[in-house]
C-alpha cells in the first residue's frame, strides 16, 4: 500500500501516509496534497521557447542574438549548443552550457530551441 505513495517532497522520506485528502510525512511533519505534488512536478519541467521539455544532454540552438553582460561579445542567433545541463534557476538562467568560441555560460530556456 505504501508503494503507491510518493516520497516526501521536503525531506525525501519514504515513510509517508494519507490523512484524509492530505499526504503527511512523519519525519519532518510536511503536509501536501497529491494535486500540489503533481503541479510542482509540472512547474519544475524546463521548456524551450516552443514548449518542448528540455533534458540534460540535449542539443539546442539560440533563437535570437544575445548580448553578454559585461562584454562586447554577442551570441548570434542560430548558434548550436551541445550537451546542455539543467540547473536550479538563478535569475531565470536555468541552463548551463559551453558555447563554442565563448566558453561556459548560463542561458534562459526561453531563448533556446531544442534540436534533434
């Protein structure tokens, strides 16, 4: 019966139980509903400018010229970036990648398009 219950989103404990419509974690006393857990999972997905879900290791292309803060360099539209890494958003920048000719950068997913 406990195999169908999700782990606690706060402490990742497997010892969760149902209390009415709530799910409760006895380890950290966190309470949540199944609907809120599903909504959080959907919100955590990183999507490109077309709404495609991005994953670690995907290849993307830049959809518009991007100025690099503190530099006169520009990342040109159509620049292909291989092997992106998704990170927790920092000022909206949720992709870490290495851009050819520029180096390590953080990008916002709204300015990239997934390529096959």
